[in-house]
């Protein structure tokens, strides 16, 4: 994140320098050479971690509003992911995230009857966020791989 920010900052300063027009060659040259290595630096870690597929980040962006930071959910409204017996079934869990669900659903003996919208996430993102869920909130299980998500998605289509 910091590196990306730095890279866009350098890109921006390059743009500003370039758009000044009146700038001398001495001023624009060092900016150009400084921006180039920053770009490659930003690209490398993103590729190594699979780009945006950071489970914790995806959880905080996508699931937290309903299932809460600690995965406890909201009584009678949003079921818990923390120590949920539902997630013991990986296929059901992946399907839940891909397709969402409206209607009755039981978690740890408690009935919920609400709607979870389908989550528009890539296979790698679902794998990452569910691996995060399985390894936090007092849960065990996982990891979930992108290949597993892909295979389950294929069955749904
Ligand atoms: C808009 C609110 C909302 C969002 C966002 C949301 N969920 Fe849900 N989720 C629900 C509701 C509501 C249910 C229960 C649906 C029902 O009653 O049929 C549910 C059920 C589930 C279940 C099965 C029951 C359980 O608690 O074990 C899982 C697993 C789950 N969600 C995971 C996720 C994950 C992972 C994300 C983020 C990628 C996510 N949800 C995002 C509202 C949401």
C-alpha cells in the first residue's frame, strides 16, 4: 500500500513537472529516473501475494458490515462466522459466498431468515477471505484454495 502510494506520488510529481512546461531539462530528468524504479517495486509485491487477494483486507472491505469485526454477527440478523457449525461444510460455505442466500438458515442451532447478497469476488479472493475466516474467530479448518472455489463454482453453473 505504502509503496503503491509512493509510486503514484512519484508518477504524480512527474506529471506535475511535465505539465509545468517551462521546467528545464535538469528538473524533469531526475524525476523520470526516480519514478521508474518505484513502479517496478510496487508491481513486485503485488504479484507475489496474488494482487488483492489478502483475506483480512477482503473481510474488512466485504464481510465486516454484516458479520462484524470479530465474526460474531448480529443476533437474529446476521449469523456468526465465529465458531459457526455451518462452515464445517466447506462446499456449503463457498456456495454461500458465491451465491448468497435468502431464507432460513441455521447456525449453531439458531435460526436466521434473512438475505445475504451474492459476493462478487474472484475465486482467489473467496479462497483468501475464507482461509482468513477459517483461521480466525476461534475457527479451525482451511485453507481454502482458489482451485477448490473454482471447482465448486463450476458445479453451480
Ligand atoms: C449484507 C450483509 C452480508 C454481507 C456483506 C455478507 N454476509 Fe454472510 N450472511 C449474511 C446473512 C443475512 C446470512 C444468513 C442468510 C440467511 O438467513 O439465509 C449470512 C450467512 C453467511 C454464512 C453461513 C452462515 C454462517 O454464519 O456460518 C457464511 C459462511 C457467510 N455468510 C460468509 C460471508 C462472507 C465470507 C462474507 C464476505 C465475503 C459475507 N458473508 C458477507 C449477511 C451478509
